[in-house]
């Protein structure tokens, strides 16, 4: 039976360190680290994510500035708010919760956030930095995935990591981070022919697809580390992209859903914000 990688526990322990760092910042500079969280409209899942992020800020002593904008907010006004937050000296990180309503251009809005304040690590400058191996803010979910894998004590270098999914916010950056840890990386996606033939080769398998229980037990290499990013709601219940019941019989380590990747995503957001705050002071 696989050992469970407890994302909640790991997240709680990292948050203790982050609280100490946030306190050190406040003592050094006379104000709290600040994170602005901008939500547009009433997407159900987004409401929960934003609430969790604000609660997490409070836990570690980061000040949150919450902006809840109406569904019909104009792009001009949203960009003006981003400009204001870019110039606000009390704000160290800015997060615009995705998805935005269809009339708003997500790319344009994300590009407007100053890269130094891009708490999510989605700005093109940070994405480019990740690609080139330059210092940058890393996207939260992939950064959390690396921490979860490392928490098992297993070495990443030399392992074959298979990432299923190639989105800009999870799959692609996760593959880049695994590569920078010297894994040999395969990326699979919706056009991959015979997915199982790849996943069966994975020492480390990351599933970031968005299809309930797509990855079955017979698609997993015995002893693999399995990271399930998926969050698929069905009849009020949350399911991962991995069939947990089957996978735990084959894998060596596995993240549960919920309680695996999710809590780490929020924790990495706080880490990014606190690091940004210190970096700005250093100039
Ligand atoms: P996207 O929908 O943006 O990307 C999904 C990816 O999966 C695409 O690259 C797509 O391929 C690929 N894909 C779709 N169908 C298949 C298939 N049958 N076989 C192989 N690959 C397939 O999703 P996200 O990356 O944003 O999110 C993925 C999942 O992770 C979702 O369930 C989401 O809710 C969850 N999530 C969880 C987070 C957390 O904190 N726990 C954070 C972010 C996301 P193609 O590119 O060809 O279309």
C-alpha cells in the first residue's frame, strides 16, 4: 500500500516557517507583507479558493487586500485597479483569480501585473525566467508539487517524470521544474496516443488533466510516486484525476484529493508573496 503524502501537514509545517518570515519582515520594515486578491464575478469554485487564500494570509500574518468586483466589470477599470496595486507600496503581491468572465482578456490583465508583484508566477517574464533557469516567481501549484515529491525523501534527479497535462499554469511549468531538478521529463496531453504506455514508465507521475479518475491502477508503474492535481467535482464530492483506490495498491507514495496538492498551492502563494516583499527591499 502506498504511503499518503499529506499535503495538509506539509503545508502547515511550511506555514510555520512563513509566519516567522512574515514577522521578521514586519519587525524589519514596520508593516506587514501585503497580498492583494482580486476576484471578478461569482464563479463558485473561485469564491472558495479566494476565501481559502485570504484565511491563509491571516494565519501567517500577511495582510490581505480583497477586491470583489462585479461580473460586468470593464476591462479598463480592472486594468486601472491593477495599475493602482502595482504602485501601492503596501502591496507586495497581486493575485487576479482565474478564470475571468469571458469579456475580459486574461492575458492582457495578467501581463499588466508588475512581474515583481506577480504572486501567481503567471506573468510572461516569470514564465520566461522559468524556461531560461533565471531567478523568477514560480507558479504555485507546480512549486507545491516539487515540495510534495521532495517530502518523500526520494531523489528527483535521473528519474523519469511523466506529466499528464500541458496547461500554462500546471502541466508546462511543472515539467520545467522537474527538468530543472534533473528528471527526464515526458509531457502527455489530449493528443497523446496510448497514454498508458507513457504513464507506465513513470517513476514520478503527475496527473493534471481535469478528468475524474482518468489514471487507473494498471496505468501506474509499481513503486511510482503519484501526484494527483485534479479537482473534479461530481455530485458535491471532489475527485482527483487518479483512481485513488486502485493507485494506492501500486504506487509507493500518492497524494490524496482533497488534502494533497490543493493546500500546497495556497502555501506557495504566501511563500511567493513574502519572498517578493523581501526581494523588493533588497532592490
Ligand atoms: P486545463 O484544462 O487547462 O489543462 C488540461 C490538460 O489536460 C490539457 O493540457 C489537455 O491537453 C490535457 N488532457 C485533456 N484530456 C486528456 C486526456 N484524455 N489525456 C491526456 N491529457 C489530456 O487544466 P489545468 O491544468 O488548469 O488543471 C488540471 C486539473 O488540475 C483540473 O482538475 C484543475 O481543477 C486542477 N487544478 C488543481 C489545482 C490545485 O491547487 N489542486 C490548481 C490548478 C488546477 P490539451 O492541451 O491537448 O488540450
